[in-house]
């Protein structure tokens, strides 16, 4: 007769207890993770960017949808310094008093994203005015004569120096968000479109401008933005 045998392995009970504790710890971890994700989702909702249309045209509505998609696709935490945006098809993009975008980049996500970050960075530099002015003074020594006005410079001399900083930071942000090649493509397009001398100089003299930006502590931390 074959009798059933009782498991006499002394490790069996210990193994069962270990598995139970592991399962319990895993469940606790999953609950905590879900809580963190829920809180992150709530924070993201609270930190959302408000996008208004100036004229309500089809192009403006399409640009709003495009921008909203980009805001969801990329982590722009480190490049967000104002949360009010206007889309105006009749306006040149500008940062103040309200960040304003036009509708010319419906066919290029990368160019719209770069433009958005460019204008956001103007808010960052305005928040760090003392450091920005110090950097501009150094740039004046480096480039005693700069172009003014379209298509090579900005609206005045001071703005041209300011844009050397802003466009440099834009290039770094594009690399972080888009990667080296796509960022290079965007910079090449800008260098043939507007602020032509500024963008060309930022690319050609990157190391010298980078040294000034670092020395004046003007690099926004893309990974930590409160």
C-alpha cells in the first residue's frame, strides 16, 4: 500500500513565510506607486499651460492642438517659466507681456517647439536680470559691433546681445528635447530665416558663449524646476 507522506522539509514553512512577506511588500509598493502617479497626474493638471486664441481662426485652432500635443509629448518642466500663451496669426512671436506664438509652423513640430522654448527662455532671463546683464557686458567685449534689425540682428543692439544668450540656451534645450541632429536642423533653418547672424554666431562660437553663460550661472536646470 502506498501511503501519503507528510512534507517533513523544515525549510518549507520558512519558504512559505518568505513568499508571503515578499507578496505583501510588492502589494504595498504597487499601492505607493499608484499613489505617486496619481499625485503626479494631479500636479501636471494644476501646472497646465493656458492657451488662448487671439482671432479664433482655423490656423490658430490647429496650432493650439499642435502645441497641446507637444506639451504632452515632451517634458518641458525645466523650460516652463510662464503658463499663459496666446496664439495670434497676425503677430510676430514674442515673450512679454504674454507669451505669443504665430501659426507659421503647422508643418514643423520641431520649429514650433523651439519657438515656444525660445520665448519661455526670455522669461527665465527676465527672472535673472542681474546675471543676464553681466553676461551681456561680457558679450559686448567679445563682439564690439553687432548687427541690428532684420534679418541678421534683433530690434536694437541690447536685444541682439540678449538674443545671443537666449538663442544659445534655445539650442541647448533643443538638443535636450530633440536630439543633436534635429536640433541642428532647426538651428540651420533659423540661421537662414531670422536673427541670422545671431544663430550663426551661437553655433560657430558655442564654446565661448557657453563659458560666459556658465560663468554668470545662466543655465536653467532642465531636470529640476519647481
